[in-house]
């Protein structure tokens, strides 16, 4: 899995979750969908840090350092301190793949093209998650100082902009949280961002904002709030899996950083409540967050099974299962029978069909397996021989 990622999905440490393979794409594999580079690079970084702490492998340290530097460059490449990009590539002028994936506007900055319109998924759900893991577990003082400086700039900007993530080029913005919306993932990500920013920087601004969110009852929303729905199949009434995944990432670090027993009870109840909705999915990331929250190895057979099921071949091909009658459609199929995904832990586990027009010219990375596997190994939920 690591060799496959490094061969075609890694540019100077930045993980490209989906590439267009030659001859349709560039020979250096730098054409594809850059929408979630920040998100999955952050999660890959976490995986490599866990790998290094567990094994001491110098290759893991090199990979972690390289990906951290790439994540820090997401701010540098915009040319505006405190503003970050979704992803970047070396190029002069637009290329055809930018038209194939019209997610947001591309910009030119010196020899690089970079993608704007950053959302909470990239700013907090991926990049900050990776920063926290590196900051807490690595021993590189110089890079940890760079993390603190970047987190300070970026999230000071977010707070001063009214808890919004503003796009420097267009002036448009994404909200980090929607006040009193009652949505689970918004509440969790806002709390996580402020708590983590204070943990890393020590700045009073972030602690004050975190306390303000608690006064507004956002810790209660983590338990009582509704997970957003998006008609994602029969499981859990159409659960929006990507947002549920986002919530689990925030809860993982909220439980590490929050010392107040009364507040921690809310976060633990949130993990327990939401895991109850997804525990049949054999999702390794959900399972490992739950186990780390409750110091309970529990029944991790399904999580390990899903890691075994993720294919090494991640080329996108048409998949059709809806005509089949040999399984219960309210229970997830094995991972290798589902439509290909750039991050299996955040996808609809009940999807039967997908990629109808796929021609084999696109490929997803293996970063999801690597993050899930090393998380399980680091926490002791997976034995080496498994």
C-alpha cells in the first residue's frame, strides 16, 4: 500500500487522493482531483507519525516530515499568511484536469497552481488532525514551532473572521460552525479547532473562544445534535457518512485534550451514541476512535476484516450490485465489492452502484488503509502478525 501511494499519489509529501493515469493524465501523475489534498494528507501524516512511534522506522520519520512540510506549504503557496489552499501542483497556467474537476477556482502563485475555497474538512478535519498528531508525538522542535506558528496565524484569522474560513481570492467563505444549527459535525469541529489551537499555541484567544462555545452549549450538541442526512442509502436513515467521519476525527482529539470530567462525559457520550449508528459498517476508523475513547478493545474483528478487504488496486471502474439478490442490502457489502472511494472510512458503506462511466483512467490513493492500519497498530488494536 505504501509503495502504491509513493509511486503515483505523492508530490513532495502532498497526497493526491485521485489522479488521472497516463495517457489521459500527465506522465508525472500530477493531474487529478486536488479537492481533498489537505484533508487526506493530514490523515496520512497522522498514520506515518503513529508508524514511527511504534516502529522507529526512519522511513516513517522521513515520510512524516515530508508530508508535514507539504501541509505547511499549503499556507505559504497562497502568498497570504493565515490563508491556506486545498492543494497545489507545479504548473504554469491551467491544465485540462482543472476543467474535469471544477470544485473551486485555481490560482497562479509563482511556479505553482493552487486550489482555493477551503472548508472545515481541510482546515480542521484533516490538516489540523495531522498537525496535532505530529505535535504531540514527534520530537522535532523546529518543525513543531512551525506548526504552532501556522496554526496561530490560520485560526486567529478564522476567529477574527467570525468563525468563517475566508477564501483570499474571492472573498467567499465557508463557516467553521453554524450557530445553533444543531448539526453534530459543525459543533464538534468548532470545539476541536479551538481546543487544538490552544493546545498547540497556548494562545488565550483560542481558549476564550472554546469557553464561549461551551457557554453556548456546543458540547451538548455533540450528544443531542443530529448527524446530517443526505440520502446515502438504507443505513441509519440516509446518514451523511463524510460528516460523521469528520465528527469522529474531532472527538478523538477532544477526548485527549479536555480535562474537565463534566465536559468529557459529553464527548464520550457523543462517541458512544454515534458509534451505535455505524458499528455494523466494519469501519476501522470509527471502531478505533471508539475503542480509544473507552479503553476497550471490544470486538474489533470487523474493523480488521475491513482492512483486509481494502484492495491494493484502486483504479476506478464501474460497479453495479443493485441487481443482485444474494445479500441483504441493509448490511454493507465487503469493501472490495463496493464502488471505489478515495477514503473508504468516510464513504457510504451501503452504496451498491457507482462510477457508471469510469474507463479505468483514474485511480484513488491507498492513504485510507495506511492511516487506519497504523492507527490500529499504534493503539494496540492490531497485532503485528494481523
